């Protein structure tokens, strides 16, 4: 099978794992297919994001790196600084795709960018939407959940003071849902997270 035929057969799944190829290609899958994957990588036709996970190279040119996050390490969803930056809640440019997971904390360096995953408790895992672009599905935290996840994972360095909150330069345009924000905070069952969330609400009320 040449690369043109391979590309046509995988057109609806530009990001795929080796095990998925067995289903996509059916009888066309063979040992030769695995050899071809290596050759196509050398030629620059394919990019390997992690062991056994590939993407058609040209797809990466018009695809945001965060769309690869859930596939690289799952279950996970993009949150924290990456999601806050995406929504314009914080002004800083974020170069590492930050996500949360119920698995152990991990980092990946790939040809399409750096990915960081931080562990949270299973009870607090949620509050995200599944989106799809360029045929690739990815999970993105709701604005309020991204903020609460940020509070939880930085609770040891945050104190909730006005001066510190001002330092993060949270956008005045952030129209958050107060009840949703508190509901997500309560999921953590952590007094410090509740305190930081309440202080954030007070801070915003005086802006």
C-alpha cells in the first residue's frame, strides 16, 4: 500500500493508534504496514506523538496542539493555564498544553509541542466539553472548572489575597457563573479550594 492509498483510508481518522489501524485497514493491515509507518515517518509524511500514536503530518499545520492532549494521555481534559488562556481569562501566552487527569502526573515532549498532565481526585474529574475540529475530538474544561482546577493544584502557594489575585491579571471580561463555580469547588471537598473560590468571588465583586 502506498501512502496516498493509506491517507485515503485514514481520512476520517487523521490521529490514530496502531490498534485502530487494524480496524480501519482490515485485511490490508499486515507486518508491512508497520514497516511502512516507520518509512513514512522518516519521509515526514507521518508524525509519532507517542509510542503507537500517529498523525498525518499535514494535519498538524492547521491544528491546535491542545486537540492532541486527550489522545496522548487519557482520561484527561485540557484545563489550568491552557484553558484559562484559551478563554482569555489570563493574558499570558501558554506554550505547554496543560491538562488534568485521574492518572499519575506526567509530561510529554512531542514534535507538536509539550504536554503536562496533573492528577486530581476522581470525584472532581469533570466539568468539560468534548469538542471536535479537523476530525479530532478533544476535551476542554469549562471556564469555571479550569479556574477551580487551577486553585486546587496551586492551593499551596495561593493565599487568596487581593494583591495576589491582581497579580494573575484575570480579565475583567470574564463573566463567570457563580453557582457553577461554587459547585465545581465543592467537588474537591477541600477547605482551601472553597476559601480561594470564595475570595475570588469577593475580589471580582469589588472590581
